[in-house]
C-alpha cells in the first residue's frame, strides 16, 4: 500500500528549522604539481564523502598536493591534509605515492578515521 504525502504550503517546514549545514571550507593547493580540474574535483569529492558525518565539527580543510621529486619520478606525490576543527584544534594527515589519486585515497581513508577518533575522545572528556 502506498501513501501519498501532500506537499504544499501547509506542509512546508517551520521557520525554526535550521538550514542544512554547508560543507566545510575546502581548499586544494598544488606545489610543483599542476592541480587539474579532474584532480581538484576528485580531492573535493573524496573529502566531502569522508567528512560528511562530522561536517558540523569542521571549520576548514586544506589539501596540499606536492610533487616531491619533480621530474625524476618515484613515490613523489605527497598529499597533506590539514583539518581545522570548529573547536579550534588542528589535525594533519599525510601520505605519499607515485600516483596523486592513490595518495589522495589513502590520505582520505586515514583522515576519516583520525578525525572521527579525535572527536570521539573529546566527547568522552
């Protein structure tokens, strides 16, 4: 059995309901590495997904992508993420790989765990 839900002014949310919290301020910076639009979009998407559940506790996220070895190659794509918390604290997570996308993936996986655990510990105090 399906039930229809009327939509209209009578069923609009009350004025007191706060709007959805926007995502944190997010900045992607490259050093000795061109941050292309697809790379920037990938980093932003991975960050948004990783921090979705705790976005109200985050003030700003800065992602730095650095080409450490330059044209020599090797495991030289360094991803450094700094998370500035709404409480005033700061967390830094870093990883490195030959592929910038892999470095972003690994950093974001660790970032999610580190931020969640940090906030859990703060709640226990």
